[in-house]
């Protein structure tokens, strides 16, 4: 189980480096569920806040009560409560007969409180007689409960999701700066990216050294404190480089799309946002 948890933690770290905070939060949270750890819990909560995953963030806040929290985790808990506390409630589904349940189409555990956005939701009960829907209204800090009896429900149709339209690329203006400015920005961004990757690799190595020395399980000592401090310093350095690289990439993209004078018509599309790019590997 520990090895599986470590594998999910590593996948979460990779997703965080790519700024895929949603995947990172889910992987870190799964690692913590398999093998409870303040390191994995802090990383999961940080990524959940970055991805605005309020229900998952509040679930992680609830997990933090299992033991004393270090200052870094306590800070993240306070931040999550301030940002999401009034936007999330809880729901619990109990079945008197064999069944499974879905909340707005996503499977949920029975007899366990699930965190969800405040508002109206649909709980679908899947039973031998067919699925049935139950409306539920989740309020801030509220607790809603759905109890399914043994009666056979009447099957209800499943709504078909509406496809998301594909955004239309924006054409580049015919006049503006020389393309030399754009390509200079591309070169600078590539250089910054290479330095950032090297820094991220160094941070990951320091993280591995910390766990290899079993500092997460040993009593506090000077060697482990040094490894932790080195890891935090490397992490801050990488965070700064990520921010600088992201700013350079966005600036270059804006220059290329809106201010460069191209000889022929070109179009492009920027996907995602680098405004909040950051790498964080939690250290005790």
C-alpha cells in the first residue's frame, strides 16, 4: 500500500509541475488516503486550492483534524476555510437495501459524508428495480441526508450533456512589432523553461532524499532539518522560476498574437492560464 501511495504522490508531483492542479490534487489526495501523511495532505490541499476544487479542499480540511498540523498545513487549512467554507456543504446517502449512488452523475460512497458545492443537486440511486433521482439542496456548512428505502423506484432517463463549443482562433493583426521581437521572446522563454526544469528536478531529488532518509518517520534531528530546509529553499526557487517563465511565455504569446507584424495571415490560440503557475512540494 505504501508503494502505491508513493506512485500516486509522484504522479501528483508531475501534474503539479505541468500546472495541472486538478490532477495533482486528486493524486495527492489518493496518496494520503492510501498512506496518511502530512506531506501528501499538504500537497493535496495546496493543489486543490490552486484548482478551485472546493469540495475536495474541504474534505482535506476535515482530514487535517486527524492529528496535530504543522505550521504549513495549518496555514493551508485556514486559507481553504476562508475561501470555500461558505461555498460547500455535505450530503450523506444511506441505502436500506443493496444499491449504489451518484451525485450529479459522479459515483459517491454510501454512509459517508461527501462535500459538494452549495446549491441544488441530484442524487441518483442505482438499484435492481432501476435508477431513481432524488433532489437535494446543499446549504453552507449544512448536512443533507438521503435515505433510500427498499421500495423499487421508477426508472428515470439520464440527461444528455451539452457539448462545449470550440473557441474560434483570433487572427493576428497585419501591422505591429517586428517578428524579431517575438522570436527573441521565444528564445528567452525556452531558456527560462530549461532552467526551471533543472530546478524542478533538483527539488524532486531533494524531496526523494528526505524520504530515503526516512525523515518523515524519524524523530526530529539536525540532518533531517537540514534536508527539509534545503527542500523548502529549492521549492521556493522553482516557484519563482515558474512564475518568471510563465510571465515570459504569456508576454511572448501576447506579442505574437496581437502586436507582431507578420507577412502572411496567421492565427493561434492560447490554451490555459499561467497566471498562478507554481510548484510546491510540501516539507514538514
